């Protein structure tokens, strides 16, 4: 924890013009805290087209005060979105991750609570370790088109139907046996 003196800025208005008024209250101190940012993904692995939830959590080191601010989620260098934290947690749901392994990070930009005439808390920026989020190709509802056979190729019957066993089973149920009528 580090204490930092701050200068408050008030805006004083005189008609159409606004001027900053600088003051430094005697008790205006900011307590500065480092933070750690963690990241989870669910489900992992995911399937294309389904929602993947990224959860970033920020904890201040050395205090029970919950940090405020925004977490930005990245896939490599691509920005997936910025989410304002609620109780130190930001949740992003996405379907935009590409098939394969995606290296995801959560970047907390820092934040401040209080200040002015009251003591405040400054939370330093931090970035999570990257996690690998794997996305696999989903099953499509349309089967791939069949490839037609070139003209002139002979066709061969395969499987149980080619051996005549399916026909035998049908006759057997009708009262026939393998050697003839029963």
C-alpha cells in the first residue's frame, strides 16, 4: 500500500466561463493498491456457434475493498469487448472465437474510489495470464452434398442385402426356413 497526496479540482462558474479551482485538502490522501486479475472460460472447449462465457475477476492486494472499473477482454491482440465490473467481476459472452486455440487475456485498466475531502483508494491496472480457449467445429444440420459417380462405372451391391440375408430374414418370419418351406 502506498499513500499519495492528491489535488482536488472544482469547477467554478462565472456566467458563460468555467475555471478550475485547485485545492489540496489536508486529509486528501489516496491509498494505492496493486491488483491481480484472473480469467476463466466456460465451456472450454467450446463449439462454434455456441456461447462461451469469459469471466474476469480483479482482487486488490492488501485490502478488502473491492476494485471498480472496466475489464477489456482480448483474443491475442483482437479486442473482444470492454465490460464494467460488478463487485470486482466482469462477464463477457461471445460466439466470435475462431475454430482452434484462442489465447485469451483480461486487462483491468485500474480504478479509483473516493478522494477529494475523503480518503480514496487507487487500484493499479493488471492483466491476467493468458488462457487457451479451444473451439471445435460444430455439427452442421445439412449433410455435405454427395459426389456423383462418373458415368460408365459398374455398381456393386454391398452389405447384408448383397448376400440375400435380409430377404431370408423376411421369408423366415413368414414361416420359411433356410432349407425350404416349413
